[in-house]
């Protein structure tokens, strides 16, 4: 089972790091998922992730208070708006746009009601 968690952590970390440069990939949730997976598979990787100068602070803020930084909230909102705009530009059917808008709206509401780090 440890190998499953390790592979999940590595995949999440890789996708999270890609999210730094690709605006539609959610960096922080993927890094949080990587920390969750590493906690179950690799003490060394878990420790590395928690003590990393750039990746560790958002994890710690989430663990302590469920907080998300203002910049993180803004980036997440901008990414969701970009994803929706792409869907509109691609001519996605109205019903699917409505489902997407409701889902993205719920996610945005969740993000913006979290404490600010």
C-alpha cells in the first residue's frame, strides 16, 4: 500500500509543480494532496515537502487554520475564470456551461470563505 501512496504523492507533486507554470492546474491543492500521500508513504519526502521554503508554508497554513493566501485565492479564481472562458470560446453546450459555472462557483465560494494566510 505504501507504493500506492508514494506514487500518488509523486504524481501530485509533479502535477502541482507543473501548475506553477500552467494556469489551469491547481498548484496548492495538488501539493496538499502530495503531503497527504507522503505522510502515508515516505517520512523523508514528507519532511522535505513540509520544510521546503516555497512549498511548506501553504501546507502549514492549511494544516493549522485551513487558511489560503490572498495570492492563492486570486490565482485560483483567475484560473477558474480562464477555464470557463475557454469552455465558452470552444462552444461548449449551454447545459454543460451551467454545470461548470455552478461547480466553479461553489469552489470559488469555498476558497473565498477560508481564512486568509
